[in-house]
């Protein structure tokens, strides 16, 4: 081997690529699928960006026929000269200006989408993860990290925050890109849950600032949670970023394996909760009405036109409502009484609607066609 070759080997080991390779191998050996060096377009600066690693586990929620992806977006950084210092103070988890429990998830399943958009659902998710034993991956922050600096390993002199800031912004932007691109490229029913991790191959320190006075206590750590506040598409948003030393990554990865298992249980439970007594809830009925109309619109229209050729135009989208007195679902079209009677007695119409109700609303109970008031 030539001196030039030896020098190349030595110098490349000083970059973050060796760390990125090691982390990728750890992920693969623990059952995670890995994508390295994925490029995306930074919409803010209109420039191509590279994300170091994207890793994921996927499980099939069989009853729901949904693919669940637990995703790790990972930045890998290395520094021979500087340590990373995270400046911290006591956290106030009741601070109304900070969202300590953000949830970054995407789904094209209508039931889960409805559940995820309910008030306080993100915080419910975090509580659910704790209850299901995935607390380490989704833990509440011990402190509030309010700044960060690279510090010279020998002199302790502060340098700058460029590398740390770069890790944070790359993670946040990559997550935003993935969330925005999923609707156009994902067709099968899926749910994605995202986690951001910054892995650093150097010492990691917490500089804890006292509530009062000028005391600052330095302690060596392997893991720290940072709540990133940022503006994206003119909206304020928050993300949880977990800082990890390279040596701590393997053990921490177990936390995310537990998180994936907990995700499967939690999202399955949310899916089931959506359909429980759904037919008595106008809001949940409305969430799926377009899917229901699509299944019944053409078959019912054709059958009615065949039977009543001179029938004036009628409202093709019915109103679904629960009749407490009769204890059944009413499907109301604005049609003459004779058409309503015929629809209630038509085996073909009833079969079409029954199949659609079961497919869309998971409802197999009684129903009837009834009068509708068009105003």
C-alpha cells in the first residue's frame, strides 16, 4: 500500500462517513431497513440537501389492513477537536408557549386521520407510549435545552454552534419533506410515525444553569432531549430531537424497537375506537361519507332510473342519522314516498347499501330509507 493510500484511509476516518456506516450496520443488524444518503429539495432555500440515514420498521396491522412504519431520521456528526455542549435550565412542562409533546405522523387511512386530528391527541399519544412501556424513546424532557455550543476539548473555549445547528435543521427539514411527499407517493393504507435523532461521535455535555445566581454545572451525558421550535410554511411547529453519543446508540435503539411495538398497539386501538358506535356520531359519519357515497351512488342511481324513468332529479347524496326511537340507522334521500317504499323493499338496493355500510363504517345493524328534509 502506498503512502497516499494510507493517508486517504487515515483522513477519511476523520469524517462522519465512518460513523454513518457504523450506525447503518447497527440498524441493519437489529432488523431496521436503512436508506443512506437520501436527497431532498430544501423548499426554503431551493437547494438539494442530503439526509444521512433514514431507518424504519414496518408491521402489518392485519385487522385494519394498514402498514405501520416507525421511522428514524438520523444525522451523524463527528468532531475530533470539539465536544458538544447543550446549555440547559429547568424545564417548565406547563409553559403554554412550548409544545413538549409534538406528534409527527401521517396516514392515508380516514379513521386514523380523524383520530390524529382530535384535540390533544398528540399528548394522548405520548401518554399511551408510556403506558405501553415505550417511555425511554418518548420520554418527557428532564431539562429545557435553550442553546448549544461546540467547545474545544483541550481549552474548553467555545467555538460556534454551526455543526449542531446543521444537524438540527437537516433533521427538521428532512422530516418536513417526508411528511409532504407521502400523500403523492403512498397508495396503500399506511401510518408513519417519525422520530429525529442526532448521533455525535464526541463527548456530549450538559451545562446546567442555576435558577438564581451565576452557577453553571457541567456534566457528561450520553443522551439529551431537545425541543426544536421552528417556522415551516409560515406556521410555527415543534419537533423532538434526541441527541445521542455514538457509544450510546446501540442501547438506545432498543427503545425504538419497543416504540414500534407500542405504536402497533396504540394505532390499532385508535382505529378500533373510531369505529366503536360510529353510526351514532354525526362527526365520524361525516368523516367517511365520501367513501360511502362513492360505493353506493352509481348502483343506486342506475336502479332508480331503471324503475322510475320519469322521476325528477333527486338528491344523490343521502343523509345518515341514528333514530333513537327505532334503534336503527336511517338513510334519507329526498325522493317521493313511492320511491322510498320501493327502495326499502328492493333486495338489490338493500344489498348494495348493506355491503357499503359494512365496508366503510363496519356497521352490520338494521337500517331503513326514510324521508329527508332538504332545508
